[in-house]
């Protein structure tokens, strides 16, 4: 049988020429597009004069910090917390015509949002949270067909929330809280929307039905009404008194009353005198009421808004403390559950709920007895200088939201400042809650933020801590990388590591099962600028991982980058997983990079393992303290031991503390001129070696 072979003949010459021509022209066009993207990025970053963003023009644009490419074009620009300060330059970002993700959160950007962002039809995610942007949201952005996430929270944006938002049919997340938006909420009817928050703006009126599926925490701090808040009920107008028809005689000149009528139905002189006296009495009472109203000007501006919880009472005061033009809120103290507090809030054309009737005492879920009057339960031997009513009268400022709830800075009337955390997702019975929280409250260590008091009822759980005035390590490290921020030298960073290590070692020493469960930079709080004090850095939120359940027990997006691989539920955290998280924290301090933001999109430990060298150190460390590179590399090696994948091979915190102390002692011996100042350059000396302010 003859075999048949299928043979492909050569392509015709015209086809070869056409293919070669297409290849020749496609490559230059693609390179031209990428070069155009690079030019736009350089024009954007050069306007800020940053040194923290290192873009090497001799290298491929797609390898630059914060840049991700797809199909040879810049698809993602992520520069969170790098110190961008000033207006967003025009004709820069709008030229990134293939951009899908724009994230410039946690910077200090000012001015308006560029309307040119609406020209990037590929944009899917815009995150400009926690900047200082002003003006209105450009309508061009509200026409982006593929926009799925828009986060403009914590800025100074104003104007109306436009009906044009309804055009964003693909929108899944919309966060506009902590701005100055006015007017009423439009009925958006965005079926794909799963995340939404407009709290702490200047909105008023009813919540539209399409947004009523979100919980009350999405609408805090404003005179809104309707589900999920109390229903809208117009206040009944005051009716004037109705007098009988015979109270006044008809006018003498009336065409319907002939003169003889007066004579027939006339009143006696005594009756007329009585009527005059009665009218005078009514006028006198009305004048007295009017004077009383004038003497209480607060009531002429505000109406009572029904407050059902301590958290709402504090939230309604938060706007004032954050610089809002909202009038000062000074309501009566929050009483027992039997009489909900009436906290005055501004009325801007909204119908708000009138005070409801006093409710009977609710019964305690454990004992079945009537619940006692609500009060704070204190720990320790410190003098109790305030109570729950003082706490609820305090002005409050939102410090942050974490996995376990929202934290407020509360300024009491007597001048004392405390931090109050409102827990979420806590369904623990009171007796079990009391036992667990007491174990936390009895912990005392210089490097652990002390729990001073707590408040419990079925709907609200509040924890009161000492206030740490310098904020968190995360804010200090990533919040401002501009030229105005004093550099964090090696002495400062190593003292933070040592203080935090001492605190975590103490927590582990309480019992073999005692673990923190949520070690991260935002939970390392600083009490002052004097890093020679052993108490200047403290661990916060200790013990809460084992107290809070539900979704809060799952690591948040930021906290997930600190968790050990074996941990999926914070309630199952162990001492070994704490050591892993602490190792990530050390790497963050050494590299200046937040976990999850390392080059190439890999997590911080893997990135350091792949590129292990002194070139990974934060540029501030190399510039300010070159002689300490050896100590820094020893600290980096210790961190890599902590983040080992095998939990059994990770060191204990006792061993970690001992090694850090050895490294710090070596650093002191190598640099006898190092003081205790955060700024080692001499431009902003804060303290001397003795710890006294200069």
C-alpha cells in the first residue's frame, strides 16, 4: 500500500512579507505605548520630589515600585503611604490609558480629584482613602463603565452625592465616610453593591430603600432616618387654640351683620372684660414660653435624635472633634436602658424620630433579673475619676477601624483623654465575657497598653484604654514619607523592636496558651518621643483575638500579611504564630515596606528571602546610620528565623528578646555619640541622652 504524506508547502512570498511587516510594526507600537506610560508616571512622581519612590529609568518600567503591567502596558499603580504631598498634577495619570487599578491611599494629596481619571475607560478600582482631597467628585468618574471599587473615605470632599452614581452598574464597593458631603442620599439601586459607608458626612433626610439593606454603621453621625435607623416621623405642628365662634363679636362694619344684630346678641360689659382678661393671660403665657425658648438657643437649632447605644452617642460627637462645622454636641448624659439619651444633632431639613416612650427595664440574659444601671467596670487601683456618663459626654474622634472594632479618642470634660474601643461581632454571654476581659484587665507590663475599664450590655461592648498620643508605628513608618517627616534612625527602630518584644514576651509568660493573635504595626502604639523610656512603645489589642468571634476573627486584608501560614482564624492563634507575626514586623521596620507591598507582588518574608542583602534596607537607615549595617543584617537574620514555615523551629519570644538585646548592646558600643532623638541629623533634636526634652 502506498503511503501518503501530508506536506505543507512554503508560504507564498506575499504572505511572508505581510507577516514580517506586522511583526515589525507591532513591536514599536507596543514599546511606544509603554514609553508613553513611563513618561506619564515620571511626570506624575516628579511633581512631588520624593525620594521614597525609587524608579530607575534604566530598568523596565514594569519592574518599578508599585507598578504592574499587563500586555505590555501599565495596568496597576499602587503607591499607598509613600508620602505624596500636594495636588495631583494634571495631564499625567490621565495618559495611563490602560490603567485598571489606581491606589494612592494614606498619603497627603490635596486639591481636587482630576476629572481626567474619567477618561481612562479601563479603570476598575480607584482608592484615594485618607488624603486631603477637596471639591466635588468629578462626574466623568461616574461614567466609567467598569468601575467596581471607589474608596474616597477620609478626605475633605463636599457637594452632593449625585444621582449619576446610578450609572455605575458594576460598582461593588463605595466608601465615602468622613467627608463633608451634603444633601440627601439618592436612590442608587446598584444591585452589585456589597460594601457601602457614608458615615460622618453632613447628609440628612430619609435613607432610600435601595440602601436600607446595609447596617446602621454605614450611616452614623448624621440626622438620617429610616431603616436601618429609627423610622422617619414628622414632628406634629403646634395647633393654635381654637376659640368658640362667640368669643369675639362680629365686626360692626360687616355686611353680613346688620346693626340690629349687635343689639340682639350683644355682650354685657362684664363678659367683654372677662374676654379681654383671658386674652391677656394667654398672651402672657405665650410670651413666657417665648422667653424660655430664647434662653435655650440650642433648642432653636436642633431636635432630639433617639440614641439607643453608647456607641451612637459617641459617634454623634465625633464630627465636632474632627473639625466639622457641626455645632458642639452637648446632650444629657446617657441614662440607664430604661431611658435612652436624647442627644441633640443638627437638623438640616430632615425628619427625625421624636423621643420614644420610656421602656420597662430589660432583663439580664444570664440571671433573668432586671438589668442594673449601666456602668463602667474598672480594673486596678487607680482612682476612678470618670464614669459612663462622663465618657458619653466626651467629644470623640475616630482613630481607626480594625478587625475587632472602631477606636475613638475621647476627651473628657475634666481634660483627661482616653481611648475607647467599641467591639463588634461579640455574642459572648456576660459571665463568659467578664471572665475573659478580667484576665486581660489584670495584665500589667510597661510595654502593654493597659485596659482600664469596660462596659457590657447585650448590644454594646466598650473597652477603655490609656491614650497613646503618638499613634501607631504603622502611621509613623508609612503615614508621611515626605520631606517634612523626621527620619527614623536605627536607634529609634531598634528600641521599638526591643520594647515590643518585651511586651509580647510578657503576654506569653502568663500561660502556655496565652497569645496575642494580632501582632502588626498598627497595634504597636507610641506614648511619646523619648525612646530612652522603656514604656514608650506598647502592644495594643492583646487578648481580643480570643474574645471576638464571627467575621472579626478572620484576619483583615492588612492583618493577613502578618499572620502565620497555619492560622486561618485569629481565635486559633498560638505563641508560635505570634513569633511569625513579630518577624514580619521586624522586616517591616528594616525595609520600610508594609507587608503585601513588596516588589513583584510577593509577601514580605518571601521577598527578603529571595533578595537577602543590605540593599533591602530602608534608604533612611543607610543614609542616617551606615555604621550600623552589621547590626541591621543580624536583626534581619533573626526575623527570618521567626518567619520560618515550620512552627516548631521558630524561636520563643524569650530567645528573641535575648538576641535583640545583644544586637542593641552591640549597636550602643559601636556608636557612643548616638542620642535618644528620633531625628539624628541635628535638624529637630527631641531629647538628649538623659531623656530630657531639649
